[in-house]
C-alpha cells in the first residue's frame, strides 16, 4: 500500500521500535545505577517506579487499543496477540514484585536493592524476547497498512525521563 495511510503505518512501526528502545534504555540505566550505586536509594527507587509506570502504560495501550484495532483489521494475528498479552501478564507480575520491593526499600532498614536487581535482570531478559517477537510480528502488520485510529498516544506516549 503506497498511500498516505501506508506511509503512516510504516511510521507507526518505527515508533513501536523506538518506544521499545526507550524502555530498554531506561531499564539499562536503572540496572547500571543499581550496580554502580550511581544514585542514592531514593533517586534509584524513583527511577525504578517511573520505569514500571512507563512499561505498564505502554502495555496497557497495546492491550486496550492497538491490539484491538489489529484484531479488527487482521484476525489472523489472534494467536500472536494472545502470546503478547500473555507476556504482558508475566511482565505485570514482575513489575508488581519490583514495586513491592521498592516500597520495602523505601522503609527504614528496608534494603532490598539486591532483590530488585535480580527481578530487573529477569525482567530485562523477558522484555528483550517480548520486544523482538512483537517487532517481528506486529511491526509487519503495521507496515502492511493497518489503520492507527487513536491508539498511538496510548502506546507511544509514556514520556521521557
């Protein structure tokens, strides 16, 4: 499809990859901060919680809007989208544990930074696998000219820190 809509869809594919790269950058920054004690505990926990919120927002936008639109336009993607939604559930569980650990770390004598680091290691690995799969499968559908309706702000609009 060489139309304007097709050009817009290809741009959405690129935006998806850029959103994933931003999330990768954020988790690398937090993991580096943990490993090198680059920030004090409060700043580290603030960055960590902001990352959790950004990743949650991104996945909610995908689940609530982008995937719904894709399923209307491309019902053949149902198994792929089901896999991605399942991954989102797994990632949400890890993010919940990270948030709980961060809350405990904020308490006096609540040093749980090593546990947060371990959770983030696992999260980074799952995110990488998930993002690569999504970029291979969903980006191709976006590049084929799937209309975007109103979901891009929900998926790409998690901001920068």
